[in-house]
C-alpha cells in the first residue's frame, strides 16, 4: 500500500476548503476520494490486457459536484433510498423530513450526507477515515447522529467500506454508497453481464415506493444466473416501464448474519473486468442509470446518456420505516447505546 496523497482542489461557496485523497494499492487499484460527500471521483482498475481505466462516472470540476451531482460516488444518508411522503413515525412521534423526490425523501433529503463536507483523516495501514456529525433535526431526522465511514483497500484490487453510527435518541439509519459503475470505462453498460443471488424483489408504485414483494421467476428481474442487462430491459413489463428500466430493490437469499455474502457479480465481456460485491446488508438496489440524459459531461469530456453507468447499492429496503420489523423488512431503527454497523466489499478482477 502506497501512502495516501492529499491535495486541495478548491473551496465550497461558503469558503471551506475541499481536499482530494488518493489511495493506491500499488498492485492494480487506485482510488481518488473527495472530502465533499466522501465521494469517489476516480476508481482505476486494469482490464484483462493490463490497460487501466476509471470505472466510475465522474464530473469535471468541484463546482459541478456542488451544483449538479446526481449522487455520483457519494456516501448516502441519513437514509439511503426513499421514504414515502417524506415522513415516518417512531415511538408514536411523527417526523417530517426534507422532500426532494416529489413528495418523498430520497437519499437523506435536500441536504443529505452526499452534499456535506466530511472530516477526513488517513489512518494506519492506508485506511481513510471519514467522520460526520449530523445534528438532531438534520433534514427532519431525530437524534444527533455521529457517523464514521472507513475506506480500506485490501489485497490487490479490493475496496472495503465500513460504516458505523451512534445516536443520542431513537432515529432511523440506512447508509450506502452511490457509485455509478461502468467496467468498460466508457459507453453503455447494457452489454454488461449481471448476477444477483436473489429470488425476490420489491415492486414499486409511480413514486418508486415498494408496494409488494414479488417472485423474480419468469420475469426480467431474474438475475439468479448471469444475464446481459440490455437483453430484457426493453420488455413491456409494467415495472420496467414504470422505472424506465431497472431501479428496484432485491432481497438477498442468503440470511443476514453479520458476515459478508455475495450481493452481485458484474462483468464487462469486452474488457474482461469483473466486479463482485459482498455485503452484510439484507438487500441491494440495482439502478440502470435510467435518467442520465446527456446533460452531464464527465471529466473525460464525454456526455453521459441513459445506461452509461449503473448503481449497485447495498442497503435495507426503501421505505422500511413505514413497515413493522420482520424478516422481509429488517428494522432500520437505531437507539441510544447501540452502534449501527455495516460493511460492503468491492472485489475487482479481470478475465
């Protein structure tokens, strides 16, 4: 592991400086991280021929990230994904949240964790530690939440994310990471092959709020064996039509027991690059980049169009605070004296 490099890249509108941190295993994986949102702006890995490319979508300037970032590469919180009607009840008390997705709260609200400046400190063994203190009432969420996220590069080409959080009063927490992956480094991801070890997924309404848990068998949502993403995305399935592609939560078949288990396998046949995602979370949101419309330009000068990147967000199910805790809807409630913990491993390789 090479020493973590730090450099200033500019200032926020209020004058606070933003820094970039570069981590490098020296054996095939190089990652750049901004203190703004803890966002991963570059993630470079080699293909089957040893050619290195950045496999996450990014933006050209700090100002672009401040003004128009659609969650590229950020830590998402306090609650990843959607909460219906931007409100929930906890212990009999109603909490009204920041609505930023129609009437719903998405990814923590207007001022979610991905838009905030994190305190970043390199630690021993090449670990990058990010800390955030979210006050009581932040975006409407109860409790002062203290979050710690560690980025750890492991082995040659593994990236481990470790999440922790504590609170001083009951609240809900669902932290995740929102990278847009493209293992080819450019162009469409519709020719990528995807495996999801999940026999059930959440159907959604017009507001993308889960309405029912459905079987994937016999549907375009069955990725239990590797499937080319574009092979079924244009089918006239009502759920695909509603989301304009894939933007759904899969319930992983393996039990949630605190250990890392497989959540997804992604492969780009052209480059030979592979990504394996393992997690302690109960589910995964697969989003096929449906709303990329060419209005954003990457750091390499190319415009991002529909399905030029995809997200594999390990998490609890959207809208969980509106459901009683069960095996299908594990609780997202965090109480004083408890510690929220979650881990997700990204394992890169090439054919």
